[in-house]
């Protein structure tokens, strides 16, 4: 059950981050899930605590969202040479 919840929250975090960074048209649901999960890992490294720690609260959700936005900004910087 934890894996399913992890995938759902990761998908929502990735989708919200792609809306903020205006990359939603370029990625599908699978990529949104990957961005959310990897972003949660990055957010956990930067700020401590994320959805990967097992508990889902507002603060861990926001940390995961910030990590996903940072991930998309890095990808945009590498692909285009500038952050949108």
C-alpha cells in the first residue's frame, strides 16, 4: 500500500512542479511520477524530510515539491541553457 501511495503523491508532486515550470505539455504521467520521486529525494537531501521518509505531511509535501522544481530547473538549464 505504501508503494501505491508513494507513486500517487510522486505523480501529484511532479505534475504540480511541471505546472510551475511550464513543462507540463512535454511530459506525461510516467515522467511526472519520476520527477516527483526524484524531486522528493533531492528535496530530502537539501532540506531534510520528504515523502520518501515514509510520512506524508504538508511540510514533506512542500519539500518534495521544491525538490521537483529544482530538478526541472536543472533539466531546463542543461537542455536550453536558461531557466524559464
